[in-house]
C-alpha cells in the first residue's frame, strides 16, 4: 500500500473528479499555444494554475535547452530552469524574480503549480506566492529582486501575447520551450486564489488531488482542458481560443493527474544523439534516440511486483540491433543508461529477459536460445508487444499480435509458450527497449501517449490505453488507476 500511495502522491489518486486529457509539448517540434487579449484586464491581481508532468530532465540551469517554459506573457513568466521552478517579471523599472531551492526532477510526477499575484497587498513579501501540490514555497535560491512595488501592473492580462509552453518574447530558438505534459490550466483574472480553489488534500492519505474549479475566470482568464482533439487551444471557459503552433490532435494524451501512465525514464544516463540538439528522450518520454554505439536501454517509469501488464514497441530507424525486454529495477544497466557491453538478459544473474529484433533470439541469464517463430523487426511498420504476468512469473513477446513460441498470455500458471521471469518473487520489474547502433531510434507505448500512428485505437478491458492491438484478456495498461485495482 505504501508504494501505491507514493504513486498517488504524484498526482494520481481517485478523486471523484476525473481529468480525461492532457496536451503533450515537445520543444524539438516547436509546440506551443498562444493568444493576445483584445483589451487589458486586471494586471495587478490574478491566479495561474496548471498540472504539469516533465518528460526531459536537465542537469544545469540558465542555458538554452535547460529552460522549460510553462506560461508567459511579455516579460512575466513561469518556468522550470534546470530543475528549479522560477517565477519572474523582467522590466527596466521593476525586476522581480524567485527561484525555488527545491528541485523538481521526478519525471513520473504530476506537479500542481499555482502562481498567485496580488500587487495590491500591503505586505511586500505576499504580493507573489508560489504553491506546489497545495503547499506554499518559502525557500528560494535568491535573496534579491523578490518583491514587486505595491499596485504594480505586470504583463499578464495586458494586451500582449500570452503563451503556454514558450517564452513569448523570444523566437523558438531561444524560447525555452516546454517538454512534457500539461493539464487543467486556469488563468483567473482579477482574483487572488489559493490552491484550494483547484485541489484538496485527500482525507484518508493526505495526498494533494485535483478538484473542479467552480468560479469565474474574469475578463481575460481562460481554462484549457484539452478535451477537444480537433481544437487543442479551446478555451473551455468561453473566451477566445488559443492558436496552436505545431500542436494537433496527435498531441492529445490520456496521461493525466487523475490517471498517471508509465512513460520512458529520462533519469538514466544516455549518450546524446549526434543529429539532435536536446535530450535523447523525446515525445513525452515515449521516444528514444541514442548517440554512441553500444547497448543503451530505455525503461518504464513505473515498476510492478504483481498484476498483468501490456505495452507496445516500434522501431523508427533501428533495423537490426534492437531488444524488447523486461528487467528488474536493480539491474546495473538502468543506472548507467545501459551504455555498457550488455543488454537485458545478457549477464548471468541480471534477471532480465530480452528478445533480439535481428534474429528473434531469446536471452535469459546469459543464454541465447532460438525462439520460434524468430521474426525480425521492420522499421516503422511492425508493432511488437510485451505481456508481463507478474502474478505467475511469465512474460510473452509478440509481433503484430502473434505471440512467439505459440504463446498464450491468458494461460496463467500453465504459461503456454511463456518465458519464466528469473527474480519475479523478489524484485519489481520494468519494461525495456534497447538500441545498439548510433543515431537509431524507436518508441514505447504504455497507453497514455504515443507518437506513432494508431490505426485501431484498442484499449484494455477497463477502457484505458491507446494501443494498436487489444491487450490480451486480463492484461492492462500500466497506469495508476489500473495499479490501484490490479497492482
């Protein structure tokens, strides 16, 4: 139960209020939303609220590629800089800046951020307040530029471009664009609100969870719920919609604060691709591209000890040297990004099970065996599947929904055509996708978001996930609602 609560503390607890969709933002694609109010609203008093989940984690701050902009209007903005959260207003006559001491680098987390501005407040230190998951931040790196003048007019709600996912005063080259998911975005014009207008602490667990906002958004306020895939910039409060730049229905996700899906884990060390500018983990942490030659492995952000789970994999430009696998969380290659001389299953005692895309060879405990049938993987067409049965210690691999070794994932303890998992009774396991040759890439689909083209849009029996093929009976997408019931 403790492990489940930790997952729920990442913004994924049954609340009675469900958030159905989020929007995936990717800096490499220059994806953002923008609009300019036709007239000024209240520039002294307003509240911004958003749930965000990061997909690329950076080591340093204050440099191009390490700034992830959440919201901006002119020179007033909220961003992740490195792994701290900044709120900032830059002007010749008024410089205001706060940077959190705490770092926010959990890529499996949904964070709730509330920025309240009220320059009419007589207490200088209370004119700007930042809250994370319902708690006010009071510890900051800086000790200067931390107060605005009373009754100062900031840029939000002025007739300047307001942007989600980009810094409005820079072009896309230097805009510090956001990488990850955003959901349930509110701007309330004219009212200084606390986080309790948008969320609440669960009475049983004490965990911060979303709730419906019931108030007005004011003159220039807005509400983005991302429920209309054909209009991702729709202002659900009734105001003028945001313009979408490189954002389409393909960026709509079901990974949300009330149902947190597994993604790839960007916290492991990976070599940088020579043909890419930023992190090799992209597209909402579902796509993986490597640089230097040698095996590297992207693993799922959620590990499991019980239950039955399904995911899909697909090559993009990796014609031969690829692996799909499951492996325990203490495997050495996870902590080194896999950039060592082996892949899951290649070393005795590593606990991994892997199927080689070049010739179908199965690797378990340093032993490679012929797996029948032994399919190779094609680029961009073949969808591979993994069915992980942690209740019975079995794993099955598929190509285009045909289970290898004449496997039947629904046979339970009989395990028809299954591979036995070495350490399933003692260790949590994750899904894995490995590449060998430099500058090759591929994707993993856990059901919450995929950059691949889905023709059939299949889900599990509870209606979760978006897959090319339906998960076998009794297997589920790896998300927190399913974990609560089956994990």
